[in-house]
């Protein structure tokens, strides 16, 4: 594949800048094929990843566009020998995403609904009774909100809350009402809505029930705003144009530091292939590029993306919709899954050309009690340890959090010193004999102080388990246990309580003192119209 990079400068200046970057920047890397599974003949669509929390095994969920074949579940823990272990047969599995131990999938058509699949036993996936509204694409954010793009007859964007009960998304909490929606990505509390012929809309979704429109990207040179993803610091957005024909750019890069006034800073164009999906992890964009296959771009400078390496998964060529369809670069192992329409599943590794330290992953996420920072290092010659830096704003003002160098074997750090409602930027510094290498920033917004319900412990349990919740203010509290059918099993708490943390115990008995059967149960705490729900398992 021959890729042409075009920037928002005069052509001669752009070529000189690219040459300088190629000489001074890492800019490259190696894509290696680890394994391939043909599955069956053709008709594959998107791919997503799933990790079984009880075993740590990694799985690729490969969707289909055929009949009632749903999606394939492939064990990729040993990437050299990917193995199909089961198949969720129900309907077309055009797009699939995962939350907790459930897979949510849609058919890609506005005329037929989707499904929720319980992956508790990956060898025997079970479809739950409640389905999903019809839609084209699906996304689920880290907070448990589900976004259906191209939903219903009008192809709207619809948002659902999975927190009350992940098996039943219920009615949408918001509908955009615009129509012709195609795909979405949600990172932190920013929603990037790729609206086909109607441009890209950027929303703030701190409250997903009431999104705030921050800006719109509209460019006559983009034929179809198909999909995309932001850089880790949230300053740039990459937009894929699935209907672009050369010389129109396949991918455009936008500065969105002020989303109300976005402007284009770079383009990527290929004369002989069509782009499909793109995700960004760290300094690299991972792209499924149809007949050109799997491509990786170095985007450490988003205004000058550099092709690092590629692997052609298809013998086909030309602009069109065959070849690499989906890409998933978020696996804990750092392996990348690519689905090819005709050739099934591919598992790749990517190793950047870096002098001493390779940041495979650096993630910052709010957890109960603070921010959990986690990372993975691919190559670390002479690594001495790590530093964590935090700033209240993007670009400057970073201060070191750790009083002493974090040991080289560490892979996580907790920052409890955060305030509700504040936004922080984090960077990881890897220290070796040559100095300190800094990661790209990661942004985290801390939720406003609210009702908190923790996971019960132990879980699974027998004969009893502890349930802990925190009240931000004094209030009347109801804590109830329900079975998988939504029927009340036990009322544990029904009283007024002061603010603070409370713990109660459930002994596996119902309101009449009878022992319950083994299975999945849900516990819900309700305070002043606000509720939180979690899942637990009772085993005999």
C-alpha cells in the first residue's frame, strides 16, 4: 500500500516537514502476524475483545453479517493458535461491544433489533430475554452508558443507562432526533458523534441524559463522516471518510482544543484503498483499511502522522468494501485483533522503533476512592523506575506525585488526592540510564460526589456477603436484593441514615428466612430517586 500524507501547508513545505520528521522521530515500528483463524467462508464484520475476569483469558468476538450466525467467540490467550470455542447464534452480529460479562450486539440495520448475550460461560453464551433497539453501530463507555448509532427508523443516536440492570437497557435516556447517524466514540465524558452526511458533532456527556453540544465539524471535502477517535489528550480528533475516493482524504485530523472552533491540521490519503475504522492508543493509530489491511500510524505529532507499518490481510485491491473491517487494540496483552470480511480473524503484535523505552499502554481511570494509573512497557533497556505527573490543565503545570521513584517492576499507581468535579491530566515518566521518557497525557474527570455502591465481598459467596455503600448527605435508604427476573428477594435496609459509609450483610436468605438457590442476584441502593445496582453470585 502506498500512503500519501497531505498537510495543511503548501506542498513543498509539507514534504520538507515530513522528511525532517522521518529522520528525527521514531516514526516506525514492526507489525507481526501472530496467528490467524479463517473461521468459515466470508461475511465477517466487526471485532471486539473480552477478558474473562475469573480466568484472565482473552477472547476475540468476531461479528458476522450472515443469517443467524451472530458472532464467534475465539480464545486468543495463545495468539499463535487462536481457537474458536463457541458461537452466539441468534441473528446478524454486525457490531458487538462488551460491558462487564455481557456482549451487546446489533444487526447494522434500522429494521431489526439487537441482542444482549451473557458471557458468564463463554463456552455456552446465553441470550437474555431483553433485546436492543435496532441500530447500525454501538458503543459503551467506561461508566456503563450504551450508545446506539443509527437507531430506529430515523437512524437516531440513542443513549441508555446499563447501571440499573445490564441485562435490560430499558428505554433511552436521550435521543438526538437528527437522523442519519452512523457511529460514535466516547472517551472520558466527551461524545464524538459521526453523523454521516451531517458532519461530526461533539458533545459533553458528564450527564448522558442531557448532552451538551460543544461543537460541529462540517467540511465539504468529507463525503461521509463514518467513524473516528481522539488522541489521548483530547486535543485532536481523527475522522474516517468511508466514501472518500482518491484524491479525497480517507482520514482528516482536526484540532479540537476549542471544539466550538475546530480546524483541520492534517490528512491521510491512499490512492488504492478505503479506510474503515480507527482507534488511538498512546502515540499510535490502529486502522482497518479494507483492501490495504491493517495499518499503524505514529501520531505522536497529530499534525504530521507517519505510517509506521502495515500488513495486508486481503489479496484484493482497489477502493471498495472488502478486506479488513474491524480492529481492536485494547487487549491487556497489547495484541491487536483484526477482522477481515473474507479471511476471518488475524492477531497481530506491534513493536514501535523506540530507542530505549516503549510505552505499550498508559491508562488513567477514576475508580472508587481515586484515580488508578496503569501501564505496560514493551521494551525497557536499563529501566530504573517510574514517576507520575499530574496537572490541573492540559499542556503545562505538571507536578510529580510520587515522593520516591516507583520501582521498575510496578505497573500501577493510585492517586487518592482528587476532588469531585475536577479534571486532571496525568503523564507517566519512565526513567532509565539515558534519562526520562514521558508518555502522552491521559485526562480524567472526577465525578461529582454522589451515592456510591461498592461491589460485594466476597463474590461469588456462600454463606454470606458484605455490601458497602456511601451516602454523600443524610437520607432515607432502601437496599434491596433482586433475583435475575427482577423479583424482590430481600429488603436489607429501609431507614434514614446519616452521611458516610455503611456496610450490611446478606446471608443468602429471602424476606421469609428461606435460603435462596444458587445463581445471579442484583442488589440496589435507592436514595432520593437515585439508585445504584450491582451484580453478585451466590453458590452452594
